[in-house]
């Protein structure tokens, strides 16, 4: 039986894609570090857009979403404390 190398290589294409959310270019590895989870070592990889200007825009959007989430969590906690105080007073 003869094996055609083109047939073999067409099935070895990368199975996963990680496009940039802003421009669609394939993201690249930016930073890799090892962390501990219990007794296991876990390797983390942060991917970035190959276009630095696009990555700055993406980072700004992420920071804005994190700030909004933190603000909403703070408002939620303050409302919970106010309800508890109201219930304790009555």
C-alpha cells in the first residue's frame, strides 16, 4: 500500500484557532509562566495580537470592562448592606 504524504499532511493542520477579537489576525504567545495549583504545575500562556496598536485597543476595552464589573459588584454589595441594615432596623 502506497501512502501519499500530501494526504497525511492535509490532516495535520492545527485544530485550534485563536483570532484577535478586534482585527481577526491569529494571536501569538506573549507571555508564558508556570503556576502551582495544589500539587500540580500549570503552564499559563497569555496570547496577544501581533499588531501592537490593535493590542492596545483590546487591552483598553478589557480594562474598561473590568472597571465596569468592579463598579457593579460594589453597587451590589452596597445594596445588600443597605437591605440588611433596613431589615435589622425594623
